[in-house]
C-alpha cells in the first residue's frame, strides 16, 4: 500500500473486511463494494482465498492482477491443483495476472510499483525479469548502486498465467527498454523463448543468468517456483544460437550491463593491454587468453609512437609496461600511450591498468592533497576522461579500467564518467569476451 500510494496520482483502494481504514484510506470489505472501476488488483491473501477474490474481481470487471500470495505449485500437489483452479477462473473471466508467489512488479516510466520493500527504481534503459523475487531485488539494488537505471522489473513468480516469454515479448517492443536481463530457473515455452530471443537480440542485448544446471539446483528450482530446469546442454546451445549473453551470477550480469551502457562493441577479440607494472600486464594477459581473447601484436607505427613516450626499457610489445613512470592524472604519458594503442589497427579493445584518475579519498589520504590541489587535479582528470570518451566514440573501441589498487571510490568515479572500471583483470576480460562474442554473433547473422 505504501509503495502504491507513493507511485503517482492514482486512486488506490484498500480491501480488507476486518478494518474500516488502511493508511488513512477508507477500506472496503470486498472489491465489488468499490464505487469506481478498477484497472489492477494486487492480491495479498492466503492461497485458499485467492479463487474467491478472483471471482469478485471478475464480477467487478478487473482485467489485470498481481497475485503476490504464495502456497501454490511451489508447495506440491495440493498447491498445484489450487493453482490450476486459479488459472481456470482467470481464463474464464478474462483476467491476466502476474504470479502467484511473486514479489510484484515495477515500471519506472509510469511510476507504479507493487513491490513490498524494494526501493523506488532509478529510471534507466535496463529491464529485469526474475524467477526469484529476492534475487531480483539483489540485482536491482546492486545495479542501482553501480549507477544502472531500470525501466521495468517483473518478479515472475510461478508463471501460472503470464510466462517469462510474455514479458520478454513485451520488453522487446518497449521503447523505454534498451537492454533486457533475466534470472531464469526454467522455461515453460522454450521454443517460443528461442524464437523471441533470436529476433530481439538483433536489436537489443539479452543477458541471462540461468540456474538449475546441476541436479540439486534443479530440485531446488522445482520447489521454489515449480520450474522445470531442463537440459543444461539444450539451454546452452539455445542461448548461443539465439544471441543470448549468458552469465553466471548477478555481479557478472551487472559487469556486462555497465559495459553495454557505456562502451561500443569491439570489432573483434583483439586486446591491447597498458599497465603501470610488468606483473599487472602478465596477469591481465593470462586473464585475456583464458577468456579466448587475443593479446594482439602491435604495429611498427605504434611501437615507434610508444618508444617516443616511454623509457628505452619498455618491452616494445603488448602488453605495454609503463615501466614505473610517475603516473598521475596530470601526466600526459598514460593518456598518450592509451591513445596510441586505441589507434593501432591490430587492437579492438584496450584494458587499462594505470591510474588515469583517482577518487577524492585517494588524493587526500595517499597524495595528501589539500582542497585546492584536489580541485585542480579533478579538473585535469575530468578533461582526460572527456577526451578518452570522445576517442572511444570516434574509434569505436571500448576501454575498460582495472585500477592497480582496487579502490571502490575511484572505480565509481570512472563509472560516473562513463568508463567501466572493474575490480580485477579477470572480470574485465570476461566482459570483453562476452561483448566480442555478441558482436561476432550480430555480424554473422547480418551476412
């Protein structure tokens, strides 16, 4: 009720036969007692009462519902029979509904939310469909903490009526949604999902966490939402053929989303690495190669340009080691070296492991800058990152940052400037692999 009352200029009517008022609003004993027409019913009663409530909704002419109540197919045979009864009533009365056993839904463009305790969505172009309310909530909160904005969120619940495929079809046509993400335990219409995804991924990235690939996780999925997890091999093949980017968990999902929101797709899988030290370059090289990326040879033109910038002892190869130069944001060597890599015709993306920028705490506690020095320093590094963004757009080559010292404030600073920053080269390389694969998929399907 609190969420609905806060979600804009709408008439909200509490229905409760035991009280006369809820949160300052007059309560009605039954929905049919409400004098105005009703567009949406949010049902939060024990499972045995849901059939009666739905019958009253039909009597009232309601066409849409969110059935938050649990105690249906996820609980076993009696719940499955009750769920079938609810579906039969809804179909006969022309009601479409989310759930049951759902946490609700939210739409940031129309500012409506039936979620109980998730904070208001930060508006943005990313939609999330989740076959788990709690995990969906964690993805939302984690994403918003990283600056990701959401257009829609649907906690799909048991999908007794509307299926994940229905939401996918809708979001594929939604102008407010540019990227579709999903947590999937099992698909009820696998062939339809495949056909929809294949059509949608040509225009919008679809990123999926698919759980239930092991014996015990599949059993847990059945007891959670009644989902049938299905064959791991079939899902993996279907996702690849439909252009779906599959990730393992919510952190990796957010990693990929951040890259897609802020960077172009690489032309191919050839990577340039620029590091402040040799060990950082070695680890990044291994991470890239393990992900199937190519640490490409530099052209002679690039080697000559870098030789004019760096001390003679630099390795004259990729990865490029800055060999311990005094690299601060006002030092043009990092930016010039980075631009040299970006302009190399053998390079499709760059992984930067050098401190092109710092957060305020780092400047204060490590460099001991005063307020005036911090202000001047920030102006210089903003100018550097502005130029970098321009070059990323101009060359169509993504740049990912991994700070030599993993500093959350500095990583957040990069993200606010539109440059993805990751905690480790392994995470950055994994994202680059996903983006390179997706670009290859798009290219192969346009021929």
